[in-house]
């Protein structure tokens, strides 16, 4: 526990921006008309693959026009 | 000028609407910060993972701050480049493919402004994202290891950003010259890899190659000072950017918008 | 007063000539239909006039353009399938295009609202264009073509993709626009051209095969015509009619034969006689003059 308290100031900001990334990906997924591949699959990828999931979604999952 | 700003404003607004202003900087932070964190916590991580035979003692020499920062920067020239290319490859090609470029260019819009505003928009995103990401990496490295002087941070930022801008401009050029975003991305990546590989393996012959800028930046970090070759390499990088952009405009103007 | 002059306009695609030399001029304030079957070269012609394609040969001259002026500023163009940035709202897109065409931010917004009202989609001004229906996109497309008050607007098949109600509305809109600007629109539907336009350019296989005002065309092609309607297919009677000395040409369509004749009195007598003698199963005998559709068909079949 002691150690965890030491890590907090270092790791908390990282955890927060990860969370922001995840939330924006989810918001975008909900709003977007169509994605490359099924939406539910992207939802799973975003939620369960840490960090890489949301980035993957933004890079290849989004489809415009 | 006002038309150019209108075009640029549209680019930046689009990047808000599709959240690029959020996810690209965050990705760049995570990409770089990973390095100081994992280096610092490596002993604990190995400990927690366990599985080492009883009594085995692993000696991991603590890396220097410069080494950590250099490895962190390495992420930007690999995965960072991948993200830059993937997010930029469709910038012109996909607008032409969908036909929306034709809707815009039947208005009295200069082709030069159209291409350069797009370039400026994506360059702005890259510069800002890379700055935030590298700043975070620098901060974590200083916090966990040793502080690297801030002016060295700025110098190395500038060198790396210049090389990344060359790659971004190659991507914009391919996007203007080719109809398919996918092919544009593939060729840009291939070009970036070939230039890096050739310049690195034959570094004695290609001292002025823009790809060497990253090597000169690393020299700054390990305390060797600014290399004499960095000026010609930097000038060549700027020349490459200008030439590629002019070619993009030229080719784009020649191509017929309606297929 | 001519607004634009086209001379010797040609276009080749990979060696094949699609537009084979067009010469025409458009008069100011007129509504002109570019009429022709699919593949005649209508879209290619409009694209060249709008600057989206470079002609292989020929010249396009705007009478009123100053030297070195970007002619795109004088033209409004609506492609057959208008596309927008799907993340923009209708109002945003119009304002954006307006600013690109040189309006100030304030002017662009005011003009956009005015046009959204005119084309009847003011309610949807804050909706993303991704959510617009086909008819709404067509209207937004017309609005963007008008944003900078161009001297000439060119519309590529503006009503072809719409349902009957949408078509009616867009045609009425065009009717209203005629007062403000010169319109050139392409269509393959004759009745649309006939309804809205003063003048017609018939395009066929990359050439203008006929042109003029509606009345001119009717007068020029006024020709006696007899329509015979049979019970069942008309093809078996065509030979006799075709070879008759009074006949000029024959068109067959299902159970109908249209015969263009030199002299209506002789033809009537001769055909009625033949019908009676050979006991043809006739349902209707009609003497009429040529419609524009006949002109269209005749011109296309030449």
C-alpha cells in the first residue's frame, strides 16, 4: 500500500489521459454513422484493449463520407 | 490570405469534430512517456511478474536520462510516423475521391491555397501533438531520472519536428498525386523507411540527409553538442518540404478533378 | 446579348473523342436546357464549362470577364451528385463556400440564410449534412451554386435522382430562379426541358444536333404525322407503310406506328384504304403534328 501511494502522483495523470482517450473514442463511436466493420466489435476493442484499442479505432475504425 | 485562413480554419475545425485534437496529442504522450516509466519500474515489474528462479539476481544497470529520452524519441520516429502517415494520407485523396474537392474547387479557390492550407493544418496538429508528447516524456524522465536542460529539449524537439515534417509533406504529396488514400499511405511509409534506412546505414555518405537530423538531436542529448552537419541537413529538409509542396500543387492542378 | 461563347470545344478520353466540337453561345438571362440521351456528353460539357475538366481543344469565353479574372467566380455549378463535408451543418457549408467565393463572414452567413430559405431547407440549417435526404442535398447543392450571385448557373441533371414530389419542387424553384440569373441545365427528360426552358441544345454523341427556342424547333420540324394504333404488335404493318411513296419516315413503338408524310391528304386516303382492304386490326387513327418528343427521337436516331 505504501508503495502504491508513492506511485500515485506519477501514474494518476497517465491513467486520467487514458480514460479521456477511452471516453472520446466511445462518444465518437456512438455519434458516428458508420464504421469500418461492425460497431459492436469496435466497442469491445475500445473497452477491452487498453490504450491501443481507442487509438486503433481512431486510426482505422472511423469512416467519413 | 483571408481565403487561405478560411481553408485552414476548416481544417482545424474538422480536427475538432473528429477528435483529432484530443486523440493525437494523447497518443503522442502515451507513446513517449511509456519509456521513462517502464525503465524506471523495470525491477518492480520483473519482481511482480515473478517466475524467476529463487535466488536469481538480475542486474539491470540504471539507464541514463539521455538514453531514456533517446529511446522515447525513437517511438516518435516509428509508431509516431505511422500515426502521422495514417492520419494524413487521405487529406487530399479522400476529398477528391468523395467528390467534395470538386464542390470546393468550382469556386474561385486557388489550388495553391487549397493544398498548402491542408498541409498547414496537419502540420500544426503534428507539431503541437509532438510538442506536448515530448514535453511529457521530458518531464517524466527528469522527474524519475535526471533533468535534461530545457534548451536541449527545445533543440532536439526542433530537429525531430523538422524530420517529421518532411515525412508529413511526403504524405501530403502522395495524397495529392494519387487517387487512393491507402496507396498514398503505403508509398509514404515506404519512402520514410527507405530514406531512414539508407541514411542510417550509409551515414558517412548521407550526412546532410534530413533523416540524420534525429541522429544529430541524439548527439545533443548525450552531450556531444550540435553537429556541424545539422545545418546542411536542416536546410535540405526545408528545401525538400518546399519542393514537395510546390510539386503537390502542380500535380494537383494538372489532375482533373472529375474522373 | 451573349454571356458565354464556346467554340470548337473538344474532349478526348484515352484516344476516344467524347465531345466532337461544340459551337454555341448562351444569351444572358435565358434558361437553356442541354438535352440528350445518357452518354451524349452532357456531364463532360458542363464539367469543361465549370473548369473541372480541361478541354482537349477549343475555347470558352466569358464576354464580361475582365482580363485574367478567375471565371469560376462567375459560375455556379451543381454536379449530378452533390457531396458535402458530412461533419458540417448545411448553414456551415454554405457560409464556408460563400467565404471561399470572397464574401465576408457576415455577408456569407446572411446570404446562406437567405438561400436556405429560398430552397426551403431553413429548418434543417443546423443539421449535419450527413443526415440530409437526397432532395435536401439537391437543394443545398442549388443553394451553394447561387451563393456568390454568379452570372451563370449550371446544373447537371438536377431532378433526375429525385422522387416526383422532389422533382416538382426543384422545377418550381428553377422557374423562380430564371428571373435572377442565366441557367444552363442538363437533362435527359424532355418534359423537364420543355417546362422550364426557353431554349434547347440537343446533344447527341458529342455533337449538337439541333438547337433553338421551343417555337423555332416546333416550326422547323413541323411535319404532318399520322399515328396508327393497332391491337397487338404493329411491326408486321410497318413494311407496307414504310415503302409507300407518301411516307418520309416511320417510327415503331409497340402497338404504335408513327408515319411522317409529305402530304397529309394523300396519306390519309392511302392508309385508310389499305386498312380497309387488308382488314388490319386498327384501334385508333390519329392525324397530328410533330411533338418535341418526336423531334428528340428523330434527331437521336439520325
